[in-house]
C-alpha cells in the first residue's frame, strides 16, 4: 500500500509505524507526545485515532489540534480499556521508560488486536563500544541522558525484546531495524545483525 | 390575559403589569404530551426561557447548546438584564470568540426549576391557580435535560453539534449524552462529576438550612406573606461562594487585608476584606435569585448519580456511545476535583468511547471555567474546530 507523501515530515520511525497500519482502523497511541503520528494517521489513513499522553503541553497540543487524547499515565491507564478495543496499540520509544514493561506489553495485547512497539537498541555497536572503551553509561544523540536523570529505566536490546515476545507467546508479524543512516531493514531471522547494527527496532505483534 | 402569560405571583423581576419584560424568548412547551419527571409527577405546561446567538445553517447541523450552572441563567453573553454585569460566558461566546457565533448557532435556556423565566417553584400551578412554592415537584438534572430536549425539538434541531457546560452545566451535558446519544455529536462536560459527593451534598445542605432557618422564608410561602428570605439566601450564597474559589485565590485577592480601616475594631463588623467581599456577594445575589429555586436546584444536584441508574457501573451509561467527549478539570478545583472528572474519563474509556481529557493548571478554583484562562479557551476552541472538521462543518466564508 502506498503511503501519501507527508507534508509534516514525521520522524522516520513514526513513518515506519504508520506504514504498518491498515487504513480505516482503530488505533491507540500510548504516549502520543504532541500527536504527530496520530494526526498523520487521521489525515492520511482515515484512522479512528486516540492517544494517551502524560505531559500537559502534549495533551493540550493534541486536543487543540482536534485529536482525541486523554491526559494520563500509560503505565496505569491501559487497564481501563476493554478487551480488543483497538486494531493497533502503539508504544513508540516508551517501553524502556515503564516500571513494568512486560505488564504494559500484556495490557497492550489485551486491548489491541495488534501491538506496535519501537524501542532503542542498547546493543547497538556504538553503545557497546562506548561502554567498553569509556567504562561509562553510553550516551548518544538519541540517548542524551546521564544515568541519573534518564527516563529510560528498563533498557533492553533487540534480542532481549525478541526473547520477551517469545516468552509471552506473541507472534511477530513484522520487524524492522533502523541503522545509523536511518535506513530501515527487515530483522526477520537475522536478529544478530539487527542487534549489532540497529539503533532502534520496530515490531508489529499479534496474539 | 391568557393562561400563556399568567405572571408568577411572586416574580420580582420578570413581569411588569402582567407582561414578560426580560429579554430573550419564552415558549410554552409540553402542551400536548406532559413532561414526565423522574419523581413520577407530570408537568402539563412548561415555560422555557432561552436566548440564541448566531444563525442556524440550512442543514441545522451547527447548533451548540450551552448548559448553565446552579446560579447561572441564559443571559450569558450580553449584560445581565437585572444586575447589569457582563454575561457569565461573555468571554467565551460571541463573534470570533471560542464559541464563535459567526459560525455556530448557540442556544442557552434557563433550567427547569430556575427563576429567570423557565417553570419553577415561583410560577403558578395551573391546577390551583396559586404559586407552586414547595408544592412544586422535586426535579432532577435528567428532568432539566428533558425540558431542554423539548426546546431543541421545538427549534426543529435533530442533532446538536455540541452540548457544553461547567459544574451543574456539566452534569446536564452528561445527561444529554446518556439520554440522547444520537442527538449529540460532541459533549463537553467541564469541572463536574458524574455524581454528587458527600462533601457536595453537605455544602448544599448548609445553603438550604440557611434559607429555611430564615423566619422570612415562611415555610416556602414568603411571596404570599409579602416577605423575602434575603438573609438566609445571602448566607447560602456566601457559603457556596467559598467553595467556588481556592485558598490560593482568596489569599492572593484578600490575604488578611482590612476593609477601609487601619486596625481591627474588636467587633463583628466586616473588618476583613474577605468578609466584605462575601457579604457583597450574598447581598447582590438575592436581587436576582429566588430562594425556593435555590432549594430545588441544589436538591437536583444532590440526587445526581448516573452510575446508580446503571447498576452502579458508570461505564454502562456510555457503552458504544457515538458521542465525542472532551472532559476538562482545573488543578485547584476542590468542589469538583480532577479525581471526579477523571472518573468520567475512566468510564468512557471502559466503553472505548471517543474521549479527550485535559487538566488545566489554574489556581482560581472551581470558578476557573468562568474566568480568563487562555489554555482552557485554547483547548475548547481546538476541540470544537476538530469536531467541526470531523462533522464536515464548513467554515463560514469570510
């Protein structure tokens, strides 16, 4: 399916997520920020798009832009939704900031037919090298935090995530990694390659 | 004089020589089929006073109903005909404003049980020819909404683009969404709750007791006795007014400042500015409000509990609702705190309803929805804009 050109220029990982979503479906973006992805999905894929966002500025921006977004905490509020309420539940760049990532992923799979998760890969070769040579917690352009102020409290690798998905009995329908040039490649069976060269991974899951 | 324009025996404000004198429209509804109240009583003749702004479009798809709060009325834009003060939502409703009357057809009606033209306890009971007084049936928020529905039907509007209201107005919004989900496109309950809490009931009871312990209340027959329970009603207003503010707002506005004096007087005059302010609030309120109406309306609020009608499950009230919701609360509102508003959101989420929720940072307390709060106005305007796009409402050409 062709995705129309995007005048807003959403982030490349958000574009990958958007491309995984069938038009006209029901979508919940858990942790939707200022609503870039939601707005794209609404305008270009005619999606019934909903969001949860914890920051006041984010929610105000979304609602002011005509998006349906609830101010709340993904960690506690997913349980309010009924089973299979959505076709897709998206969690982009947020799983590693959850206190109970496995619990959150379980809730996503309960309320959605599919879950889409994107996460930074802590086994990316530059981060491995950083830790090995400097002996300090890795920082990079996309991970600009010090160890003491990072919101990312549950870092994992692409391999870790694939293992968790297996443990939970979920099926990976599609998996991509983004290399340092921002080019997306299929993970498929080459988890080892993705785990070395992927800055982030994007997974489409189903029960 | 026909039955249609019989003046309420005790109306102080609205009639002169038997003529309805206040601005706005006033229609007689429920003539054929009576309005059946939650109490089981049937009202056969209901007057509804209302005002409209803007123009209804050809498709009749741009109508917004604004529901007023306990002591509000339908004079929300122009200066109030009795007090001369600016309309209670004049900052929000008007040409080019948040609720743009160049674009939307805006309706606001006085609630059932009110005292500004819609049938209430100060009106004539058609069965007896005398003032209702305490014989007026106890009404509910649901009854108020059914009376509004009669008005909307009378105006020939099938589906309201939006129903908006704060505080008790928000309760009416929730009732609209529950009772008439197919007649409402968007619902915006603001600073409200799906049921009155023990604390809410407690404050209302203080107000009612203040009125009923005023000897001039005369068991509710004060009009016939030629008296007015002004002191009781003023005290009720003073107590309630405190709940509309916040400690921070009171401190900022008054602190411990003294009123026109340099030292305390060792007496019970209004030494402090805050006392003087509350006394002023109380004394001006009695000029525009009826004591029995205050009793009836606060009772309706206390009885409000949507979940109770749905086996205790609020979410069951909104299952599969097609209505788009925007719930808003204010951080310093302790009368209808964010917690109460969030309960509504949780219930709507449980029904997978289309809901937005924003908590607005403000130190102005419950009354923030009536005041100049730019973030609040921005969110409200943006939400309406988004809904208009979803409903395919075209912008009025310039």
